[in-house]
């Protein structure tokens, strides 16, 4: 049976694309190799961060990353050692992208997509009545060093230049906002446009709503190949048979480049493993979402649980968490805020973040295929940019003109034809 729209990938991007496509009147089927709404989407920090307008590839990142690599016990960054040509090419392209030129090119696009996504989150949650511990109270960054606080001030100034409010806080002002901070914290920045939620509960509610609206879901299904004829995808091959569709959306996260390769498209996306540790809510919870500046660890209250999230390991395809780094994340939290001596662990998690060398996601039609839309490469912002990306995918599929130049996200800008 031929489908209308077939979405490969049931994470934050795929589910939001399904939601907006169905709302526009399209019939949708979702394929996922695991359980839709879980995988690398439900264990993240749950931060909605339109404040994150600077791409991952920015000036100073290389020197900072090299310094972190020397810290074998607490580093928020790791790098796999591999000699595969595509991996080495990606590393070189990432290094070349760490420039002011890349920031200037990427920043307006990331701001547009981030702000649109934040607004859509608020609309969806209100309209659908999702119970997901949504807190639109901003994210508070905490700093223990003058260098860290100065970097926070610089970022706040940059946001204010782009009409995104951020408030720099003194030591005392930080304690008024968050009484749990330790004396070592010397200041902070409150990014007021940000929000947080429980990603697992949100995505489960979105999945149920998409199903209720008529979507088909195929879980535990492996897509093995995409077959093209002329300029169109004619067949999607899976371990359960072949499928056809008018439009195919490829939103498979870190697995996207493997599927695209069967079409001769070499998308510059590398996996980057991240970690989270979820514990039963301690006796005293943080008032809002936090980010521990120097350690790059997120702390998110989610109702009856508290989640700590951190670490970025480029080139790691494994989703098995390393206990060493889970312990390092918990140590970092205890350096910044007071916590109960013993915490009841609910979940340990590792997920894959698909990272492009310039730090900008790939969103748009394939340069070779008129009915294939690619939406991948969102790095740590897959959840945060999910609604906006899903809306763009739906508009592209329906031929609706966009109110923004999509060229910074353009597939053929960074996809090498082969």
C-alpha cells in the first residue's frame, strides 16, 4: 500500500513533523527502529533554549576543547580516535567552521528557528493540554570563575543585541533566584526566554496525540535502503517489506547519514554521545532549570524527578553510558548546588546527538530527489528545535512559502554528492 507521507525516525523531529503534517490534512506513517518517542529524544535535559543562537562551531571552541581533553576526570568533552576518512574530514571541516564568519551566517537562522520553536511549544502544550512539567521560567546559568562569568556577560550582551532578554546576576542576586547555590558560585545569567519540560512525558503525549489524529506507527522496524528512480524516492526497503510514499521525510538523527548514503548523498553528520542521570526528587528541589557554566552540566527539575545532563563525546556511536562520566556529572552538580547526601537513581541514559561540522541542522529537500525532505543534524538542540523544524517540514511538503530564507539549513550547501 502506498503511503502519503512516510517519516523515518520517531524522535522529537519526526513526531513534530507528523503533528504538523496531520494538522495540515496529510496522512502520515512513522517508522522507527526502536520505540517512537524514546531513544535519543527522551533522556535529554528537557531545555527549550531559544537563547542558544551561537552555533557549536564558533571561535575559541577548538582551544577550549583541547583544554578539556586534558582533564581526564571531569571534562565535558570527549573525542573518539578513529582514522575513517569521513570522520577525519568532519573534524577538519568543524575546525575550519569555528570562525566569526560561520557565527554571522548561522546566528540569524538559529534564532529564527529557536524562537519559533519556543512559541510553538507553548501553543502545543496549551492547546493539547499536555502534562509534561512545562516551566517557562527561563534557564539560570551559574558560574564559579570570573572567566566563566565574563563569558556569560558576553553572551547576554549578544542576546540583547538580538532582542532576546538576558539578565546578569550578582552573587547575592543568584541566591535570591536559587537558594540551593553553594558559596563558590560568584554570579550567573538568567536567560529569560528559555523554558524546560520533561521530554519523555512531552513526547509520549505528542505521540498519543499524533496517533489519535490518525498517524500509523511502525516500531522496531529497520529501514535498510532507500531506492530512487529518476529524481524521486520510489521505494523504502525495511526488514518487514517494501513501502512507497508520495513524500519521504528522513529524520533519523545520528542514523540519517547511513540511510542517505544509499542514495549517493554523503551528509556531514557525526554522532556525539551525551549522558543523563535522573533521580527521585530530593528533599529540596531547584526552583528552575539550571546550567552549570564551567562544567556544562544541565540540571532540570521535572516534577517528581530531577535530571542531570552533560558530556559531549564526538564520534561515539554507542548508547551505553560510561559510569565514570555519570559520576563526574553528579560531582559537578554537587560543586554548584546543595544536594542530599544520597540520591535515589531512577534512570541512567546515553543518547546520540547528530552533529554537523558548522553546528547548523540540515533541513530541506534533497538536492537530488524531489520527494525527499531531510531534517537532521540538530546536535544538542533536537528537542528544543523540534516544533519549528516539524513546522518547516510540513510547509515544505505542502508547498507553503516560508517567511525566512532557508539557505543556512540547505542540504546541498553541505551534502557532497557521490
